[in-house]
């Protein structure tokens, strides 16, 4: 009898106590799994909210600076750059990260002033927050110019509402926020990244001054450049004029003072000088530079403006305003 009962447990299905216990165990399992899931979600949002509390200070500071036309809080600009990044900024006539961000911030504000009017205001909100994937974070680590060990990053989709004397409108941009060394947050605004790409023309400005230095040191070196006749004449005349003012064999370095947008009148002015249709230019920038001359006459400084009209998003021309003014 006992052996038959042990072999066939079908009687348990008719046992009310057993069935109640079975249902209770199933409910407890479901509750336990659901609790774990809820705890996981709660931990995720707790960490996410903690991160948001930490990096929102920088986001608010960015938009506050855009509204006021000022720069970031100073403590966010004390960053150590990689050697390549520091060398790249130096080649552009920029002293360091702080000046670089100031220039981009001011240019960002100027472009929005052109669009919405001076004294515009911007309201903003985060539309979406996405953590960077491991691959994206690895790519970020390889490309970021600021030294640090980055352990997490988010991509924030920002919706911006601009309002000013010229009208109002909505803009969108992504901001990458990345945690550096487990505590500080670094910010990469899409609009300023694009402006930084535009400002690659400063490498051409650097090359311009290198040519002037080479020709000043040895006028015959002009023959080694594959210049059109009019460009060769321009370099010969400008270098000669500078030699008269600052001394034979002078050498010159430059530092960047500011960058602003070219007005439609300035674009038309350059187009007339170049003998082309002003509609060929889609936009333009002015780079104000301070020139530092050294020669047997001593040291001197001068100011100059580089006019940079863009033919399209990738191609630009660089004009030395001093030379252009010589032929007004």
C-alpha cells in the first residue's frame, strides 16, 4: 500500500492544503521576481537621477552663459589637455582650453544673435537621455581632447526655445556629458563641436604667417612656393611693407583675440575684391589676431583681421584684411 502511494502522487492534486501552498509559492516567486525587477529599476533611476543632479550644474551653466553672452563657470574650464590637443590649439594661436571655450561660447552666442536678435533668451529642456554604449564610450575616450579616465557618459537631446527681437524659433542639439575620474563631468555641445570644425581655418592662418616668416628671412624662398602670380605678388608686397615698418628679416607669431561672424556687407566686400558673385559665399567668419614682431629693431605688436568666407560647408577662403585694404 505504501509503495503504491509513493509511486503515484496524483492524490496530491486533490489535497486542498497542497494546492494552496503551491499557489502561495507561485505568488511568492512572482512577487520576488517583480521585487527584484522594481529594485533594479529603482537603482537605475537612483543612479541616473544622481548623475543628472551632478551634470545639470554644467548644463545650466552652459545655457546661462548663452543667455548672458558670458563664459562658463571658471572651475569647469580648468582642464588638462592631451599633448596633441594642446599643440593643436597653439597652432591656432590659442593659449589654452579656457580661451578656446570662451571663443566658441562667444561665437555660439553671436550666431544666435544674428538669427534671433541681440539680447535673445533661450529656454531648454532635455527631451531624451541615452547612455553611451561601450563602443561609443571607447570612441569618446580616444577622441576627447581633455585628459581623464572616463567611466560613463550620456547623450542628451536638448530642445531649445529661442526668443529675441528678430523673432523666435526652436533648435535641437545633442550634448555629451561624460564623467571624468569618477567625479567631474565634461561637456561636449554639438553646436560648439561643429563651430570648432569650422574654425579649422586657423591652421591656414598659421600657414600664412609661416610663409611670411620664410619670405622675410629669405626673399628668394618665395620662388619655392607654387603660387599663382597674383598670390606671389601679394606675399612679396605685404612682406616688404612689414619689413619697412618692423625691420628687415622680421619674424612674426600671432595669437587669436576673437572670432565673430561676417556681416552680409563684409561678405559682399570680399566678393567684390575677389571678383566673384557675393552669393557664392554662404557664411563667413572674422578672426581678430594680435601679431608679435621681432627683428633688429626690437619687438612690436600689431593687430590684423583675417576674413574667412565659406563657399560651402567644407570649403573656405582666407583673406588677410591688411593686404585687401592696401588695394581698396
